[in-house]
C-alpha cells in the first residue's frame, strides 16, 4: 500500500497478519500502530455500528506521544483535547478550592516538559482514530461478535469463531474486546474472578445546548470558552458528584454505594428517577444539581458497577498466537486514571515487538516479550488505583486541598515512559531472560520498587485493619 501524507514512513512489511478483535481505544490504536510497523491488519467489532456515546477520560503523554507518527492525528488531537481546571466543592455545591490547572510533575534536572493534564471525550477520540484508519485503507468490520478464540500450534495460526459460525484466522489475534473477553478461556483456561468494589457510578455526557435550556442550570454552569474544561469535584464521605463541561459538551458523574442495580457494562442504560432518589437523601443537595440531572437524555445515562480484578500476569495463549491488550488484559477502576493511557501503551508496545520479531516464526516470542515488558508496570498502576480511591474520599476543607492520589498520578515515572523506545531497547534482553533465564530489571516502574505478587483481597484486608498499603520505591 502506498504511504499517504497522513503518517510518517511505514516500516518494511513483515508479512505478519494481525486480526484485532474490538474497536475501542486499544483496538483502534493497535490497528494504526500495527499498520505503521509493517503488519497486515484486519479489525472486527461486535457492535453493529460505530459507538458514539461515552464521556471523558485522561490520556497521558506516554500515550499521546504516539500521535506524532500520524500528522493528521496529532493535528486533530490538538483540536479535541482540553486542559481542565479542577475545583473542589462540598456536596451542597459550595466551592472549597479555587479552580487550578493540573500539571505533570518533573523530577529535578529533567529536561522533559509535559505541561498540563489533558482530557478527551471518548466519541471524539474514536472518530479521530477511525478517520486515520480509513485514510490508510483499513476499515472496521462491524457486527462481528467473537464468541470463541482458538489457536493451532501445528499451523502457527490463531483465530476466532463469530456468532454466525464463521471462522477468521491470522498469524496473531489481538483480543482488544474489553471486560469479560472470551480470550481469557484460552490465555488462562478460565474466566477471571471479579469482585464488587461496593461502588457504582451514574455517568453521562450530552450536548451543552440541552443543558443551557434551563435558566438555573445556565446561570450556575455557564458555557465556557474554547479549550476550557472546568471540572467540579463535589466530594463527600459516601458520594462524589463530578461535573465537566466544555463549549460543546456537558457531563456529570455520581458515584455512590448502592451498586446492586448496576452492571459492569458501558451500554447499560438506567432511569433518571433512580438517580434522583439517591440525591434526595443527600443533606443540603442543591436544586440546580437535580435540574441538571433531569435534563439528561434518557438514552445517555449509564449505571456502571465498579469491579476489582487481580493482576493477571499471563496475557498470551499457550502457543503464542493470541494476546490480550487494554481491559481484556488488565482492568482499571476510574481512580487509576490510566485505563485509556495503558491501552494505547499496550498497542504501541505490541506493534513494536512484532516488528522486532520480524517474521511469523518469531511471533510467539514477540507476544511473550511484550507481556513481560508491560505486566509489572500495569500492575503498579492497578495498585495505585486502590490507594487513590481512598484518597478521593477525603472531604476538602481548605483552598490548597489536593488528593494524594492526584499527586501520585502526575509523577514522571508514569507520564515519562516511551513504550516504543522501551520495547526496542529491551526486546533482546527480555528474549534472553525468557529463553535463558538471564536477569531482567524493569525500568518503566517507580525507581527502587521491588514487585511482589498481590491480590485485591489482600490489599483490602490491610485497609480494613487500618494499615497503609506499602508503596516501596519512588512512586511520587
């Protein structure tokens, strides 16, 4: 295929065919990066059409640096990303802290200049990546639901069985189909046990013009200027109410403890009256907040049940032809602030490892090397999510209040990582480590940290005993 003006020079073709299952952030970015690294790409998605719903998330510099290889993407990213200011409020709507932009913190002597934290609206980011895929001749095949994964060690191929019975094969199958992926039955031989956190979230995003139809809401949450994205964090012991708005979009999230009616799904619709029953129990809850909630389009309200899962060190199938990325490999709770970032890092790392392998005969090693390069890092960030969840429950009492969790998430070991360079520099080292047992030391984690296996149950028991979760090394 002729290289277009939409990307930098493509690497020589490797002859490795890649089937990507899932057109979320992880899958779309994997398709782009696999194409750029010289692989043949096909991407399928279970939904019947492009998903245009969803709210916002943070994507850190360790992920957005990959956009530099795609000039059109980098240009569009500048347009759609916004740098939010953050202010804390009580649950009665009284402001406690002044709005402040959040900046990534640099280590002393660092020459990198990361700037402010930015956020993206999920539909806009998806659209940006889809347009770039279309420009290079790769389109998502919608309505293709994978119900089974398989691999053939004798042919060196992996594949999926679709709901209609069709079978699709490739040299590499990338499971980017999120929570409860059927790929786990092959990589681990069983489903991953999930445990409720005891928390659920009502969340939505809808056009700003709908919110501005109410005079009281318009006065309390006026339209902001271009590139602005103020975040109001209303914090209490049992509830958090988050309001985010840009010139075009209004979004709110209510975190609460009544999670029985929620499901772990980004497509589970709910009823506005259920939200209002909760807010009616919150002392001094302001009328304007309820009026904002009532303006929400019924088909835009999600009720998401937040679940824990233990770190899974194995993302690769026994014959080395299927690999999980994103939520299929490692789930994050929202307090981790890293789900989308780590999904993109996965995509970049995996595509690079396949290029380093260079040919289909080495694919099984490329997948295992990628797994080894990434596991300890993502496990550290999963643990950080649990630590952060507790810190966000603190009630703000002074103007300079900043949750400890937010302080952790702006550390340089997180945003300063470069997954493509890391894979290139360490591919041979990890190959020797896996084949010959030579030592390998992770350097994409907090300096001085010694990784030890951990479980959600173990950490929660520590917190219940009033013990601090140990974060050895330089996490901040």
